[in-house]
C-alpha cells in the first residue's frame, strides 16, 4: 500500500516538473520583455531631452571614473541597444549582463534612492541574473542561431561564442 502511494506521489511530482519546465521558455521571454521594456523606455526618455539628461548626469548621477558626457552617452546607448538584444534573445546573456551593469551603476551613482525604486532595481537585477545564468531560453534568437553555428556542441565556434550561447535542455 505504501509503495503504490509513493509511486503515485512520484508520478505526480514528475508530471508537475514537466509542466513547470514547459513554462520556462514563456517565463524567460516574459522576463526579457519586462526588463527590456523598462530600460528601453528609460533610454527613450533620455534621448527625448538630451540637455536634461546631461544635467541629470552632472548633478544627480555620480557615475565614478567617467566624465559626465561619456557616462550619459554610454548609459543611454546601453539602455537603447542592450534591451533590443535582450528581448530578441540575440547575445541574450551579453544583453542581460550589460543591463546588470547599468542597473548596478544606476543604484550606486544616486546619492539617495527611494525604497520603492531600490526594490524595483533589485527585482530587475534578479531577473537579469537569472537570464545571465540560465540564458534567454528556447524562444530566443540564440537558441535558433547558435546551434546552426555549431554553438551547442562547441564545434566550429570560438570559445567566447560558445560561452555566450544558450544550452537548450
């Protein structure tokens, strides 16, 4: 009797695991779109009024080691380019890692940050960390493109390309 109960519980757990794993590509896509949209909107806001953006980088964003204009250009460029890569899942880990750097710099460069804003940055950082670690998923350009270049087996591509590729489980 115990054996049949255990067998049933294990079968149910296996079914639940398969169902959850089937949802992974959708969850990875949702994370990519959610975070990518937030950063892209921020970049659009910055290019809409460049003088205000420069003033913000001069007065509020204290980016270390970079002149104000360079920090503004790099930050805005990253907020416009990296989300596109992330949403498409093209060099998805690179896009997620780059946005992680922008996210950390944004938090560290502000002298004061509201608790709700900090929580939002932590949430974005968590989603980006997951995308860096597990890749953009099966519903991504990386999942389609890298295997065609030999990325999934590691043959025919440079080690750096293999490191950036997505392993589809």
